[in-house]
């Protein structure tokens, strides 16, 4: 209905524990914080690179990255990273979204 739920989704939305486990088990995985640089500086998941989804250069910057690695994306709530995952999956990237955003990341 209205395209809100699609069986053709090209990426996975993962809960915090599932996201962390899949990330830790993936070879050459890249953790990407798609929040703004200011949000990223205020605190992020250790090891995450920052590529701002709101930047007009987001797609250009991301397309410089190799497609032979899995990318694990997150933002504050999971909304921006879900949009980024949808865009990047269509470009052929293997991407995973942290459902619920950075607050869903299990630090323990």
C-alpha cells in the first residue's frame, strides 16, 4: 500500500545486536556514520567513517568506495541511513541499516 513496505527491499534493517554481530563477522566491513560532521564529532561508534547523507556530495563521495565490501550505515534514528541504504543498494552496494539509529547500538 502506497509503497511503504516493499518485498523488493535491497538492504537489511537490523536491530542493534544483530547489526553489531553481522558487522563483527563480516570481512572488510565498513561502518559508516551518515550524520552531519557536527553530529559525528559529538560522538559516534568507534571506527566509523563519516559520510554526511545530507551533503550534496554524498552519492559522489560514496561511489568512490569499492563495491566489494559490505557497508553498515547508521544515523541518529535510522531514517537517513535507511534512505542512504536504499540509494546505495540500487548502485550495487551491499548495505545494512542500523534500525533505530545510534542509540540502538549495544555498547556492552
